[in-house]
């Protein structure tokens, strides 16, 4: 077996019509066609989905851990950004 | 119900079971994880199909035999699968080329059986045709990848194809049971499937830069229960538990 891996792909599955695609995992494949087939065989064999997206992992740009303080902490004390000042009628189920 | 009808359905099941058994041997041994799962999926599709066909055959027979009795309780001579299904897996090129050649055949066969006058068989065919459409896509994709791949993958593919070609004639050589079932609208005369199969396969081989072998001597005998030397070994593994412990459940 070769120790060289095929490119990594991130797999997104839409579980039902009307819902969003959700990230479900990743796998190795030579190209998009093979990634699609591998995703079908790996992630939809128990009726998990009705649509598949495959994206090369290297095409995803992720936020960095060292940016956490600058990116996310400032939102912690901005409670006025949450729409909590409305009176919600009792009949309305959230 | 005629015994021809029973035999016809049973041997459709035999092809599915024996090829499924061969493919399932790759489980845990495929070249990489994704392939391992995909191969096992295909094997399970085939074994599931065998179960449906055997259950239907057992009902047609009307005896007390069930799907397990047909799968585990018969000897080599009573299996009517094509020889190509029982050939050892060889390397990955051999396995996938064999799979492609049989997948295309099955796809066309089940398309045709969708209009069978036997409603149960037609329903099984309707399910199988969707599965085989995917099987063809998957194995066909691999044939092109490996055939038009590296020098080594190409030469292995060509070698596999040269060896397998002599086993493809049997797919289309119908016997009395095929003729009788075709005449009654239950089954299909396999000779009718040959032109479409040849065209599809020829196009794919061309795309895979593989040289289609010439039609020379063709092996036969599977339908009549005359198998290769590999069949006995396959059945020994497949049937061991039920032979050693009849009626075992788990």
C-alpha cells in the first residue's frame, strides 16, 4: 500500500429537502467524481441524505485559533445584539 | 408454476450470491478505506438481491425449502451461475473489470425484466436496476481510471481483460430455460442483450485505452452446473457454518 494519500475532501449532506447541507465528514479521493461516489457509499448508505456536496479540504479557509480573542470574545458582552427585548405571545412556540 | 420458472429465478439468485461472496472477500483488504466501504456496499447489494430472488424461487417451488436452503444447502452441480462470477478475485484490476462486465449485463437484464409477466420478478428487477445503474457507474469509472492510468495499472487491466473475455460469451448463450421463459414473457432471451452490452463495453474500453480482445474460444457450462475448479472452494467457505451446524441461527 502506498503511504501517499489521495487529496482530502470535505463532505456535506442534505438530509431532507428544505434543510441545509451539513458537514458530515471527510474522505480521500483522486478527484471530484470519485469523491462524490465515495461520499455516496460512505455517508448515504443508511438513507442519510438526498443531496451531496464535495469540497476539496484545501479550498476551505478556516479561522485560526490565535484569532479567537479578537474574533469572538468582543461579542460576549454585546447582549443588546440578541433580540431578547420583545414580548413573545404565549401561543408562539419557539 | 413450472420448474423452468423456478430454475430461472434461482440461477439469477446464484449469480448475485456467488459474485457477492467474491466481492465480500475484499472487505478489510481493499486498497483504501473509502474503496473498502464501497466494495462492501456492492457486495451487500448483490447478497440482498440473492435473498429476494431465492425467497421468490422458494415460493415458486412450493416446497419447504427457503432462501437459506437454496444458498447453503445445494452442491456445486446445482448452482447455475455464470463462471465469470466464481473466478477468484485476482488483483483489483481483475475484480473491477469483471465487475464492470457483469454490471453492464445485469443492468440491461434487469431493465428488460422490469416488464416481466411475473410481478414479483418485475418488482425485484425494478429495485435491482437502480442498484446496477450505480454499480455500472462505479466499476466503469474504475475501468477508465486503471486502464488509462499508470503503465502498471494499464497492463494489469489489459491482462485481466484478456483473461476475462473468454467468460463473457456465456452471458449471452441462452439455454432451453431461457427460451421457455422468454416465450412466456417471464424472462429475457439473453442473446437480445448482446448488442447493447457490446456497444457499451466497447465504448468504455476505448475510453480506458484498453484493447478489446478478439472473440475466440468461450468458456461455458455454468448454467448446467459444470463449474470451474474454484467453485467448490468458494462454496466450502460460503456454506461451512450451515453444513457443520445445520439450522444454525445467529
